[in-house]
C-alpha cells in the first residue's frame, strides 16, 4: 500500500470517527418566557390589620391553556383548585392581563422610572407608576433583576408588582385599608420560590 493511500485511509477514518462522535441536538431550547405548562410556586404570606406577619404557606399557579378572549390568545393561569387567577400575555408595551372584558396593561416594558398609566386591575381602575427599573429583588427563587410598579387608587397604594420578562410576576404585594383605623397596610405577599417551564 502506497503512503498516499495510507494517508487518505487514515484521514477518512478520523473524519468518520469525528462525524459519528458528534451528536445532533434534538432537544429544543428551553423557553425564555412562560407558556402552557409553566408553573409558578410562591411563598405566600398574609398580614394582620397591624401589618405584622400572620401566616406563611406555599401556593402554585399553573398555565393550563391558551384561550381566545377579545380576539387574542391569552395564557390562562389557575390556582391549585383550578380557579382562574390571571389571563396574561406579553405584547408590545409589556405584560398585559385580560380583565374587565378588555386587554389591560399590567407591567409596562420597556419602562423608565416615573412612567405612569391607568389599568383595570382586580375590581377597578388603578393608577400605576414605575418606581424602579433594573432593580435586584431578593427572592426565595434567586435574586432577579426586575422592574417595580406601584398601583394606587384614590392616592392609596393598592398593589406593588415586580416584573421580569422571563419570570413575569416575580413578586406581588396587596394592600388594604384597616376599617377601624383607616390606615392602609400590607395584606398579602407572593414571592417566587420556583418556576418550571
């Protein structure tokens, strides 16, 4: 066998071994945004009328389907008893929720500090203001970079939301008025402890 034939045979053998050892990537890339099948686990805290911690538990929300509402597809999130919690969708301008039979801006993105908008949230219109951007929030899940929104009604803080485009609602707080003292205080807090796509 001539030297050139040996050289080409060796080169062919090495090429075949390299091709066989390379695996094709059959696994799709992990999603970078919630979709059907995503679940969020939160540490859920309730507070007394004085604003002190009352209870701590774990709750889980799941995205179980896409539903068409108002001519658009919305991700349906339910709690552990399968009660609808949110209908959410990312669109131009940020994270929207379907509420009061319409698309409502929940978390403006991109946003700058002091951006303001009015949106229907819960049972009535709420005035939101962007209070922080690129803010690191300490979560049980991990420290996440978020944008923070404060929602008010009649000048009183009603909600504070922390949004991250990959996690969506990373943290939420709900405020209520003490009927005896008239003072507004924190009532509930959700802090993300796990997300599964």
